[in-house]
């Protein structure tokens, strides 16, 4: 059995879960096994059919009020119970913040190997083999698993395609009880506040980032305006975050968020190794920097050598004109 966790919140599935289903489907087909979707939550029955229609052969459903919101211990206990109660050979999760936390915790509890942030999966000689970037993307590491089962892996966002819904697909649903009772869970979620009218970095197809060259927090409104005009997200380098110009949640890099948008516009960012680690695999990189020797230009597909305070407003105005 290949098991893939469907991450959801309030009935809305994180798209990285469907990408994980695609990776899991590939492994199941090559091994000749079945792909099972695991859904945890409260009142998430409606998601079962979609998981099957997107590629799972069957689903395991755990409906319980204690699982209404993601909390590590109750989720991990239930996932571990499902793994130990079924013949699970491989577990695939999305490399979201919750997926990385959950997979690491469960792998440690089970004493098995974990490969995180995978960009490719394959089966060689009956064993699952994964690929993942190493050394800031300059190398691709190829990793195989040992004898301990299950193999556990997380897939990088926006690498595997999302399978379209096939309404002709159907499969069995297995209901399982949650493992921990309310009195056994040490934490409680009082509420969740979400920023309005913003695009998250991890899901963004387009990101505009600012760096130290902006000179201060007053430079970021124009970066935000360009991002808003293009329907993208606002990012920043570590230097800008460390200087207190912009919150940490906007940081792209090795100690921030790893992103892979269709378009990444780096404004006044030199291209330090730490930053490149988080965005180097973007499909198209545009760099704007007045220093022609800035390292970012070695990785940019397109570059503008000039002052961001001249070019960014001009680009924003042009995009507004063309996009209406």
C-alpha cells in the first residue's frame, strides 16, 4: 500500500496534496500496488470522492472533532496507527510546513528513513528512489531507502502536476477512529487569523522580492504595488528581514521559505547563497540591480542593470496599462 496524506483546513485541500497524490500514483503504478488517500478532520467526508477521482484507489477516513485543526500530536498518533494497522510500504506527503513537521515526527516515532523536499520519484529494482536538490541546486542527490518500512517522503511544491478529476473513478472508503481523546491532547487552538487580500509565498505563481538595496522599509511599498498589480506575492531577502524592514513571513531563502514560482522578480537583491537556496529553481528569474556584478545575474534569465526606484515604478505603470 502507498499512503498519501490529504492536507486540508476547513474542508479546503492544500493543492500540494494533489501533487503528492500524483507522485504516489506513479510509485503505486510502478510497484503494482494500490494508492490510498488518508483524510483526517472533522466533517471531511466530501473530500473522499475527490481524492479517489484524482487518482487514489481507496481512502481511509478519520472524522473526529479533535482533528478539526492540525495539531501535531493527535495527527501523528492517528497517522502512525494507520501505518501500523495496514501494510503500508511508502508514505507520501506534501512538503508544506505541516507536512514537513508531521512526516518528520512520524518517521522518528517509527524509526524509519525520511526523504524531504523531493523533486522526482522512481522505482528501481523494486525500490523507491527519489531525487532532491543539494548544494543550492547545483547538484541533484539521488536517495534510496533501506529495509525499514515504510519509506517516507515529502514532495516539493509545484513540481508534480495536479491530476484532473475523473468522475468515472470510484473506490472503497475505510473509516478509522482517532487515536487520542480530547483529554490526552496537551494543546488547543483558540482561533486562526488570516491576512486578507494576500497571496502566500508558497502557493504563488509570481513573486516580487526586495532586498538590502531598497535602503529601508520605505522601499517596499513600490515592490508590494508591483506584486499586487501582477497578482503575485511579496518576498524579501534575509538582509531586509534582519534589518526589520519587513516581517519574517516574507523571507525567501535557506532560513525562510523555498519557492518555485513561474516568475520571480528580484529587486535590489545581490543574490547571496542563502537567498538563492530558496528561489533558484524558479522557472523564470528577472533581476533588477544597479550593480552589474551582482551574483543574482548569474542565475537570472533576464536582467536589468539599473536603479530599482526608476524601473519598478515604470514596470508597474506599464503593467497596469496593459492589464487594465
